[in-house]
C-alpha cells in the first residue's frame, strides 16, 4: 500500500503504496509514495505559480546535484531522503524506502511517473478545513499514512528576529502552541487507527527529534540562517545570487524558516528508523512500510 506523507512546517502526509511481500535490503520497500505539505516538502510545484514563495534560484540547491529545483534548502529535503535508496555520497546509515529517484512534483508528473507517486507539496500552503479530512485519503485507498508533527517554529531565525526570546534560545509561546497542536495530532492518530478498518496512521515527532542539543550533532550556528535573507518581504527566503555560508553542515537553518540538508538528514533518518520510542508513534516509517 502507498505511503502518504503530510508536511506543513511540518505536517506532511506520506501515503505508502499497496502491500508488498517482505523486501530485501536495497530493494524498493513500497510501490508508490504520495506527499502533501508545504515548502518543507515542495520540490518544484511553486516554480510556475504566481507566488513569491519560490526557491528555484541560486543559492537554493547549491548542494543539490542539479542545482536550484524549487526545494527550500541547500540540498535535499526530508522526503527526498526518506524516499530514496542508499545515498553513498551522504554516508547515510540506512537504505530508506529504496526509490532510485525523487518522487516527481505534481507540476511535471505525467504518464508512468504517477505509478510511483506524486509530490503535491507547495510552498506557503496553509491548513484548510478540507486538508484535515483524512477520511478522504482513506476513501481513496490510502491505508499507510505518516503524519509529521510541526517542528520547533519558535526556534526559526524569522521568529527569533520578530519576537526575541527574553534570554531563552527560542520563542516559548510559539513552541507551546506547536506542542498543543502536536499532542492533538498524536491523539488523532489513535482515533483514526481505531475507527478506520485496516488503517495504519503514524505520528512523526519532528519537534522531539530536533529538540536535542544541536552541538551534539555538530551544529555550531543555531539561530541564524546560512544564506542572506531579505528583511522587508516577510518571506524569510534567500536573496537571489548572494553567496551563502561555506560551512553549511554546521548550520541548523538554511534560510529564515527552512533547515539545511544536514538537519533534514537527521530528521529523515530518525523518522524512518526511530532511535527513541518518542521519535515516532506507534511505529516508525520503516515499520509502517512493512505492515
């Protein structure tokens, strides 16, 4: 069954495809993935839209093999990494879901591309009432769904610059709201699994994964973006053609909202193979794929 991933700073839904026999190491774990979310998972859907929320220009994609593609990062985003097979150049410890290529964005997916899934994520997308109708996905056949909780929005450079911290490392009232939302999202997972026949919903604790001491993971710069961002448009995106920092692996944030590829690797790795029982509930994405 497909995996649905939802990401919205991040609530991302990943829907995994039809059930397959047990897979061996290095093989594709599911037949297809469908992704819903915002700029945390967007891989090019906004490029042709009339919107300021775009990332298809330098320095975005400076570490991505094909350059700027519309991903709001210096390299791969979390769903890129979760979906792929082993990526030797990143020296990752796991194979993930085993796809040879990233799932195509809706804007360009066609023909047989759709059989492997579609990425519907779009930068600056919001949460509308109909977005929460998980039973719509269920009615269309989705049975394996990963719901990513919100990240620590109060720790982003944009919110730090806007509100200040009164001596703490993050804007606490924003993170309190994040926790309120995530607690209820986890309860929703229980409700959906109880009420929908053969449903397998999981909650990925993004804020918990990212709440450990950044220094322990090698990050030296926590509250500032790696690229130079504009101060007047409110978007927090990188200024075009401005040179970013050189030590990108030591930065938590790429721009004023979005994490670097180095952070995305950690989030993806622990979402797929939980290091702690608090990383995902009731199981991680690897276990979800095997159900």
